[in-house]
């Protein structure tokens, strides 16, 4: 059975994927203002998701895995694999945020350009960046959902799972002030 915290994060993956597809459609329509607004929203929502994982999920999983291993001595492989997976996921998060920052910077430049050829060229660069992110994000999410999210119900007590879900939910609802509630939802 999947824990409530894992379910919240998996549902957020679906919402982020839908927003990413919306962004790609907008990039093809060449509406720079709409593209910028959607890209900024995607970047912020992904950052909030990543923050929930970095501050709550990963530390909880690593602590729970360490305690589980201590109770069942022959399982250090589980701890090593979990630590390696978390490190890979953190590196992916760094990649996503870096690439999205570059895409946002490129879109900001395009907001002040009127020449169509420059706009088209800039949108192609952003679209390529977003496509690269989408490909890596699909594999990243698969790993999180099939490995890390599954561990929550294994290494954390029922109470710890409930506390984790509450903290994750709080992070996911903590929207940056620049976004109105109806846009964030």
C-alpha cells in the first residue's frame, strides 16, 4: 500500500506532467507571454515539489532505512542502494533547476524582442531545453515512484508516515506569493 505522502507526491508528478505538456503546446504557438507565464509556473511548482522531497521525504527515508538496517543487521546493501538512489535524484533535481533557470532567462529576453526570427530561434532553444527536461524527468519520476516512494510504507511507522504526509502537503501548498491561488491550483 502506498503511503499518503507518496500518493501526494505521485499526484503532483501527474499535475507537473500536464503543466509541462501545456507549456510545450504553448511553445509551438509562439505566444511568448503565455509561454513565459507557464514556464515560470512550472519552474515554481517543480521547485516546491523538490523542496518537499529534499526537506522531508529524503531525510525521512534515509533515517528510516538506517533504523531498519540497524534492526536487521544483514541489510547494509539496502541502505547503500537507498543513499545512492537519493543522491542520483538530488543530482537530477539540480539539473532540472539549472536548466529551467536557463530557459526562464531565455524567455525573459524574448519578452523584450519584436523581431520574429529572433523570437522563433529563442523559442526553439527553450523548447529543446524543455524536451530534454521532460525526457529526464520521466525516468526520474519512475525511479522515485517505483523505489523511493515505495520505501515510505516499509521503513516508516504509521505515525511517521502520517507526519511525513502532513509536512509534504504543507510544502506543496506553500506557493510563492507571485502566484494567485487560482493559478497555483
